[in-house]
C-alpha cells in the first residue's frame, strides 16, 4: 500500500505541475517567442574590415548585442568563424531604422570642428577632388572669435552665438572622407548624419579622444524640459576631454561616428571661462526624445575595436514567417496524430499512456519555452520546432522500449502484475543510455554550431532531459498502477494484456 501511494503521488504530482504551470503561463499571456524565420524580421552578417583576435571578436559581439538589444528584445548576435558576426532580429518592423543603427559600428571620435562645408557639387563630366584638404578660410573658421558665443540667461538655450558663419565654398568639389579612411589623427571632411539640422558637411581636426573614453551615456529631460544627453567618462577620458574642451572653449566639438557627424555642440556656451568637467559631460541642443536616445545609444555602444563591413542583409516578411510556422505545425501535428493512433492500435490501453504522456510533455515544453522567452529572450525558430518534432520520436522510443520489455517478461511466464516493476528496471537502463547519446549529440551541436542548428540542438536537448524525467516520474507509476489494478490482467480488445499479446492465464 505504501508503494502504491508513492506511485499515485508521483503520477498526480507530475500532472498537477504540468496543468498548473501551463495555466499560469497562459494566464500571464506568455507564449514562446518566435524566431526570425517564423515571425519575420531582419538578419545581417558583418565582417571585420581587418583581421582580429578572439578577444576583439568577443568585444564586438558584446557591443553589438548591447546596442541592438537596447531597443529590441529577442535579438541574437553570434560570431561566425574568425571574423564574421551575424545579427538576427525577429519581429523587426522598421528594418531601415534598425539597419541604420546597426550600421553605426565604427570607432567613435570627438574632434574639433574647423569649418562648415557645403554639400558635394561637381560639374558634369568632372569627378570629385580627392587628396589633401585645403585650409579653411579665416572668415569661415569655427573659432571662438568667429562664433561669438555669449552667455544669455534670457535665451531658451542659455546663450547666443553667431549663426551667420558661412560654409567654406572651396570644399564644394571635394569628396567626403570615406568611413574606411576616418583616421583619428587626420583632418577629415565628413557629412552630417541623416536628420542632422546643421550644415551638410564639416571639416574636422584630429580627434582629442575616442569612444573608449565613454563609460556610460543616457538621455533625459533637463530643468528646461529639453532633451539632453549626459555622459560619464572614464578617468583617462575625463583628462582627455578637459584638454579638448579647454582648446575648444566656446567653439565646437564634433562627435564622429562611422564617418558621420552625429552631433556638433558648442563647448560650455553658458560659462564665462573654461573649467574641468570632472568626468561629467552634458550634450544639449534641439533634440527630440528619439534623437537624444539614439545619440545616447550610439555613445554607449559605438566604440568597436575595428570597423565592420556589411556582407549580407536578409529580411523575412511576417507573411512568409507565418506560412513557415503553419507548415511546421501542421506537419508536426499530423505526424504526432499518426504516432498516437498507431500506438493505441498496437499497444491498446498502453497506447493511452503514450497519448497522456505526450500531452504532459507538450504542456511542460510549452511552459519551459515560454518562460525562457520571457526571462532570457530565447526564441524558437523552424529548426527548434524540428528539434522538438525529432524529440517526439525519442520520447515514443522510450515507451516502446518499456512496453517491449514488458512483452518479454510476460512471454517468459510472468504475470503482468509482476512484470511491470521488473520490466521497468531493465528498460530504464536502455532509456538512459539512448537519451544520453541524444543529449551528448545535442550538447556537441549546441557548442560548436551557430544560428538555426544551435536552436535545433537546444530544444532537442531540453526535450531529451524532459523525457528522462517523465519516464521515471510519469510513465513508470502510470504503467505499474495499470498493471496492478484489479482486473488489470483481463484480456479484451483495449486491455493491457491484449496490447502485450499475452494469454489470459499469463495475464492473470
């Protein structure tokens, strides 16, 4: 009786856990997060412009992962080989904006602005001028004397300055400096980033510091309810910034990211004399909330060890992803239905155990995948669904191993009542060995592969571990209780004895 009670406790506990967990997840509105090929989205592959070591590659992956997940959940960033990085963003809607954010992957520089330059203008039949840049003319230079910055508390910005400094026309025919040649020690001609309301291009001097000087950046409203970006600099960065700020007092420091000027603020415009920033810098201007937050993101995650070149861009529409999901689910459900029907036809009452076990497995798998999606941002793609479908075969194999062992026990002359315990002890060793091989294969695939194969391995591994647990805590007590019940050895169309193919005498 004590043994029977423990069997009932094990069986009912598993069922209760599955039902309660699934109900809680559904009540919370959680569901598995779909991957790129099921939910649509964006996939990009980058390659480093120059060779890198593993430490640099890991740094790039970390920075891009931080950048893309600053505004998008569920995105994955992985390294491929020695110099490639793949980025997958399921459910991405505004792909152009995301691509623009991802594209800002070069090093970040803080440069003194020398003068404004007009947009490139080349006469028909001519080519843009390349090579050394001319010197900005005196009247166009962005010096403190020309800018005439004056602190003014009555102005909404707290200062006024000369807004009539012209763009230097001698740069009109000069090509902008390519981002690949954006050398921190050189004087460069760079365009303003898209959406910048300033001049089309800037002539900038050598960088005073790089993006590695930025410890953190955040956007917030100031006391005048204007959006600003606050920077927290490193110790070395603080010293470098103070030197650059003193040089550019009441002049402009331009922020150069990936060969584009993303912001060009005037240095300490409300102060009457230069002072140390103490590692705390505030960038102000006519920012919208989106512009301020984008700038903060760029400053936080813009300093990469090397430049990146975009190799491929793949966009998957939600419609195509939905079709893939429907096809995967339909094929999986059709296969599952056929397996259930066959198991009931072949094993009769024991087939019902298989159906119930698969239902419990499905409830627990749904719960686990949904929780992983919420807590870890784990997504399931078509390869993951295939891994789960393959695991159905592994699970069913565990039942078959047990049931066939019961057949051997019963055919050797033992009753069903005495066979269920002894048969499980022998069968469980086989189940453990088979599942160990599957789990080992899944683990190897997970650690040496990338992309969809990793997803396949992850969900195959989870399903395999779940199979071992449920074989002992659900299948074992269910079958033993069926075999030990009064009348359990009777032979009828749907009986346990009929499914095992034994006679009435042996069944009793």
